[in-house]
């Protein structure tokens, strides 16, 4: 068991429903050790109909900041008293910081995390590249603003329900103009060909469906990144590898968005690379144990 935190140790949490699977405590505690800034970091399960009450109870108990996960990112933005421009553009917040005496500051670090993972983690500079973003839900909306700010030549949004993609494209039209990025909406069938970077922000794999576009969307040596990781990313990663692309899961993005959130909370930017390496090793070890357990129960 973890020792009880000292009463002066700042308290942070990841708040969602479900939240038991969250890797945020591991990541933030690793950043805190690395930076020599002690924190207490916990998982807070919020009832679906009591997000604000759960948040305020955590604040009353000394909580200073919260990472917000499914399904509360929209409510988090709505209830904040101040919002960063990138959270407003995303239409959702994944970070709430207590901002006394005003209340909560809402921020969104998801898109910055994705861009940093693509550029620093995978080593692909986005400027001038052609990018295909699959999906138009909350994950895609969170990513689009920072993707535009990285100034690729073009971003194509492809989604099953075209009006959803048109809505997020419209919300980002002025931002895209300002950065001289061509932003287009297409269907999966006519998404186009030979993109340098393909990002999967759909939840199609959770629905048990395959990758909704053909391998022609991948340029030779393209980077194909799924925002999910573990089993949820497996179908997309296999598809990308089979087509000769560089496949990357969403673990790097997860660690990078957390690093940016840590910076928002504490004003110090941690090093993400060693934490990502440890997390990758930990997840591989868990998968090996799960695989061995599955083998053990095979009838002999
Ligand atoms: P998230 O917060 O993960 O983005 P979301 O807001 O529910 O979740 O968005 C899910 C995205 O995955 C949407 O783009 C959705 O497409 P629609 O806009 O058409 O609903 C996409 N999606 C979900 N299941 C899919 C499937 N089986 N095939 C293709 N796209 C799918």
C-alpha cells in the first residue's frame, strides 16, 4: 500500500468513469519523482450524474488539479470559470486546475501531446506534410487545433458521419486559414492517397470493426498512429505494418499530454522519454502475464 500523503503534499487526481484502468497515477508520480516535486495522485471515480459534486468534494479535500477523462471532458470545459484558447478550440478540457479565487481553469493538452509525440517521439516534422485524421469525435476535435498549428500542407478529415467532420472543420476554419493549412472533409471511400501521417481517432476498433480506409491512404514509409494503445490499437497497428507503414500506438501521446498537464499544474516540464520507456515495458510485461495466464487455462 502507498503511504498516506503528508497533509502539505499537493493532491491531484484523474477523474472519470471508468477510471480504474488509468495510467495517469503512474505517469504523474514518475514525473514528480523526476522533478523532485512530491505529489499525491489518485484515481477518482465520479458517478455519471455527479461530476461537479465529485470535483468540488476533491477540491474541498485539498485537491489542486485534475486530469479529466471519459466522459466528462465536455462538462469540464463548460463548468470552468476560465478556459485556455486551446481548450475552447477543442471544445473539451482534459485538465482542470484550481485557480483561486476564480475557480477552475480548463485546459486541453491532448492535441499538444499528439503533436509532440509525432514530432519528438516518432521524429516526423509535420510542417509541409499531408495528414489524414480519421474520426470526428472528441479525440479528433482535441487533436485538430495543435495539428493545424504544426503547419502541415494539408489535413483531410475523414469520418463515417460526414456532418460530424464538417462541424469540427467549420470550428477550425479560421485557425486553419491563419496557419495557411488546407483543411478538407472527405468520406472513408474517397479519403485520398499517399498521406505522410495517418492518425486514427475513431473508436471503430472498440466496436469490433476493421480499419475503415484502404492501405492506399499510406504513403511509402508513412507514420500511422492510433490514439489508443494495447488491444484497442492492435487492429490498426497490424493493418499499418502489413502495408509497410511505421505503426505507433497512443502511449506516447498519453505520456506527452500528461507531461504538458504536469507543466500546467506545477510549472516544470518533465522528461517524457524515460517514463514512456518504463510504461511500455510495464505494459508488455502485463501482456506477457495475461498471455501466459490464457495459455494456462487452455484445456489439455
Ligand atoms: P472519442 O471521444 O474517442 O473521440 P466519440 O466522440 O464517441 O469518442 O467519437 C468516436 C469516433 O469514432 C467518431 O468519429 C465515430 O464516427 P461517427 O462520427 O460516425 O459516429 C467513430 N466511429 C465509431 N465507431 C466506428 C466504426 N465502427 N467505424 C468507423 N468509425 C467509427
